[in-house]
C-alpha cells in the first residue's frame, strides 16, 4: 500500500471541518427533542420578523405623534376656544343632548350578520352524510341563543321607534 503524501487525508483521518458538534461530540445520537427544539426555533424565528415589524410600526407612529405634539405651536385664545358654526357667532350652549339610538340597530345587524355567516357553512356540512343529526342540534342551540337575544331586545323596547 502506498504511503500517503503530506497533503492527502486518509480514510480514517478527521479534518478540522469534520469535528462533531452538539450531542454527537459526546458520543450520543441526536434525539427527537433536539429536532423539536430546532423546529420550534425555526417557527419562532419566522414570527420574530413579524413581531419586529409590528414593534417598528408602533414606534414609528408613536414618534410621529410625539414629534407633532412637540413641534406645533400652542397659543390658545378665547376666539379659538369658541364653537365654530359656519362663520356665525355661536348662540347658547355648545352641548346639546341628542339621543341617537342607531347604535342599537347597528349592533343587532352585526349579530345577525354573524349569524348568517355561521349558517352558510352549517348548511354545507349538513348536506354531508353522517353529520345530519349532530349539526342540526348544534344549529338549533345556536339559533336558540340568538332568539333569546332577540326576545330580550324586544322586551327592552329596543326595536320600537320612540
């Protein structure tokens, strides 16, 4: 067998780049826990970019608002503190009590819009074999909660224009 030259590496020799690192350096094989830790690190590294962008965005907005607050002139005068009414001098109090009850109708609309959003997937699943009775009972329970809420709103007089 020929002698190896000074620059050659034999089959059993270990070069500097082949030194084992981690559990293999101590004679143990990598475990499933090591793979899980690596997977979790990759997962959180991916979302850390999103978190960093969110923090930078919030800081950008906060700095912009603070700079505007510090740089604007603040010179209050009695005329500037008056209520503006289309160029006409204001008469009476600026605080008039007006009862606007449209928020209740908007709230009821949102509730029943969400109801319709849940009814469409239910109708799709209800058509599949094997899910009929279970999904029917679940949907009647859901509709029962909505009916109780509507009955409560009716009893409180929310649905009447007074």
